[in-house]
C-alpha cells in the first residue's frame, strides 16, 4: 500500500494490473477500484451488500464509530440517514439559501479586508452551525475552533493504513500510558467535544432558535434517540463543510493559473447578472460556463481523492472475481476523474469539456457522481454542498480577480496543482 498520496500510487497499480485489484495486509483483503465504470457498476448495483464501514481498531479507539458517516450499516445508521435526508434533500435545502447567501457574502467581505496569505474559508462551518443549531458564529467563536480541533484527528484517521494497531489489533489493549494510546484518547476527547458543544449551546438557548435541531426534536416522539442523532451528526456536517471549503480553495488555485477561464466566466456573469447585484441561486440555469467551472473543479483536484472506503457485509461477485464478506472496498476517485478515455488532457483545467451547444453536455462523465460517494452511502448533504459551491464560485468570480501569489521581489510564485497528503485535501 503506497504510504503517501495513495491515490497516485494506487492509480499506477490499477493501470498495470486492471481496474479491480485486491491487496492483502495480513488477513485483511482490500479491493481497489481504479476505473469510473467499474466503481459505478459494483458500488451502485450491489449497494445492499457493499454499504458497510470497516470498524477498525483505530476508529473504535478514537470514537469515530459513533459518528453517522462512519457507523456500521444497520438500523441505527438508517435512522440517522432518514433524519438527515429529511432536512437536506434537494427540495429541503432551498429554505437554507438565505443563510448560505449571507455567509458567502461574509466570506467575500473577509477576503476583501484580510491581509492574510491564507484565505479563511470557515464560512461553510458557520453556515451549517446556524442552519442545524440556530447559532450565530462570532469572531473567534469557540465552537468553530472546537470543530477545527476535532477535525484534525479525523483527517489523520481517514488515511488508510496509517496506524500499526489496524495491522496488529492486539495493540489496542496496550497500557493507557503508551504514547499512541494517549493520542487516540485525545482524538476521542476532541471528537466528542466537537459533537457535543454545539448541541449544549443550542439546549441552553431560551427560547430555542428555529433550526433543524428544533424541527427534529419537536417532530419526534423518542426524544433521547433523536437528541443523540442531532449532536452525533455534527461530525458529518463538519465533513461537508470541510469538503466545501477545500473545493473553494481548489477553485482559487484554478482561477489564478487559468486567467482565460476566469475572464470568460466573468464575461458570462456580466452579461447575465449585470453590475448592480451579486449572482444568486436562481441564476444557475443561465450560467452554463460557471456551472462548467464547478464540475471541472470537482474533477481536476477532487478533495476526497479516495472517498470513504466501503465494506462488504456479504460475499459478492464482481467482474468475475469472488469478493468475500469483510473486504474493504476503496474507490480511487482521483483516478476515475483523471481517465484520459473520458477526459481529454485530464491534467489541464478545461471547463470547455463540459459545454456543448452552449449547454452542459450530458454525455460527459459527471464528476458529481464520483465526488459525493456511491450507493446507499452517497453523501446525503451533497445538494447543500453543491449549492454552496455554485453560489460561492459565482459571487467570488463576480467581485474578485484571482492572480498567482507574489514573492518578496514581486515575482509570481509558481504553484504546482497537487493535492495535499491528507483525507480532505
């Protein structure tokens, strides 16, 4: 198993041996899917038996198995999925547009006023905090800081094969004073705090604000179970906000490296939106090139290049191979979206690949089908995230010019477009 930027090393393996490759680490089988058609064929059509999550020792020791996105496939997960979908399906998210709009405008204002070299993209975390719990995030808000701290451990945990305890499970019973045990305990504590603090703040509000949490609790009969769902699910909301923020950073980079793309998009915005207002959700059908930029951002540097691994809960047959129960299934999303047979010049950022006759070409392999997961484990917050990315890209393109950074002598710094070696990259 490659140790760094695993998506690149695994792409070389599947290119050499085929779109389905099985690795074995001691007794654990890991199947790598390296082709776009292969992923959809096997994770969509066999989702009843491939929607599990491996409950590794590192996940258990850190408390990750309590979080919705990483729970075992079963009744508890289905309850959370049903509740989440009720409030974040494609129709329900429309009532959150005002909050999303407000926080994108705040992000634009903070970029205008900031003197930092690193843009602050916590607007998505603040928007989700307000939507789910009705809490207004203030400058230096403790809840946002707690979320950031909690996500540090999550990012490291999600890099497969990082921890020796997953290879040698008996190490989980090592004495508590061992350094790796203390690390896992700190991550468990940080993750728990990240999930509980917003719920505690919400419960302390009098009167309770109008928000998803209020709707969920007032509309349910088993309050204890629903309360657990509300605060445990913050981890998944946080994952969505981290993906959205990272996607906007990819957009910033692409615009600085491809000024001709930026200029064409701004010309479209000038023609459709004009100079007297900012782009809005209702403009989306009339902005095909901006939509093409969003799709190309998803494709060019997918911010979750390996997604979340699936786990077979029953024996399966895939591509003529026998895949036993208990096999980890890894989808190389990065490789699927760099397939030269589906995308000409895949290394280049080319929104034009998505356009045909002035509209989005439905025959191009849709990057959204890969970025947000597969089968029954597809991200239930994908509509919210996609809407936020679109309006963010539209607003920021309409008011800013993106350029490469400059060194102390005023010369351009060449940025190599490459994903960082972390899970949400």
